[in-house]
C-alpha cells in the first residue's frame, strides 16, 4: 500500500494557501480581483487540469 502526506496551510494576510509534499511546494490562490484572490499562484481549476493531464 502506498502512503502519502500532503500539507496545506493558509498564508497570513492573503486568501492564498501553500501546499507541500516532501520537498515540493505550490501556492494556490484565486485570480486577482476574484473573491479576495491576489493571483499569487495557481487557481483550483488550473491545478485540477494539471493533475488530470499528469495522469496521461
């Protein structure tokens, strides 16, 4: 059985979050001007598309 640990934490003063697995990190945020987003990183739709594309 494969095991994985993923952490996701809010970034203070923003609506963004930082996630990491091992030594890899990523910032998740809404686009600038959308629901408090600042465009600091990928949005959820972009991450979903990348994840699905990575499976193929």
